[in-house]
C-alpha cells in the first residue's frame, strides 16, 4: 500500500510539473518564444480588443497590443505575469494569471499608482490565425 501511495504521489508531481508553466520559455535564458493572444480589455463599460504579440525570454516578457508597450516578469512558475505598460492614457500596471492549460489568461490593470481600473482576458491563437500585421 505504501509503495502504491508513493507511486501516485510521484505521478501527480510529474503531471503538475508538466502543466504549470504555460508561457515560460525554454530553460535557456537566451531562447525567445513568441506567442499571439486574442485580448479583450475592459475600460469601465467599454471593451477594446486586439491581437497581443508576446515575446518571452526566460522570465522576461515584452508584449505589444495596438499602441500599448508592455514589459513584464513571469512569477509563480510562469503562471503569473506582473508588468508595466505605456500607452495613450499614460503609464500603468498589469497583472495576468495564465490558465494551467496555457491557452488563456485573465487579469486586471490600472494606471500607475492607482488601484485596478479594468480587466483583461485573453486566449492563445495560432501563428497562422494572426493577422500578418501583428507577426
């Protein structure tokens, strides 16, 4: 019985380790990985949408979404990104939490030094589905 419990615990640890880092790049910190995301961002009652291009190198992330420039760091084994942005409304912050499956995220954003002002949701799109202008 004890051997079966150890085997089940080891199998569970392997499954968890395979699912926890949806956007974390290759373990080589010099390797960059680019992904594309269909994003919806709420600003009060208004919603903006677009394709966000995210390039991850190690735990560092650089992303663009229309006229926003985003610089972030992956934490919590790649499950969360803490970032700052610059755009037409000024500077601010973004926190995204990635789904374990690596196919989407949810989060919030706010202006610099202020509490959350809106929310983000996004889903991963394949490179072939992204408009040529964003690649």
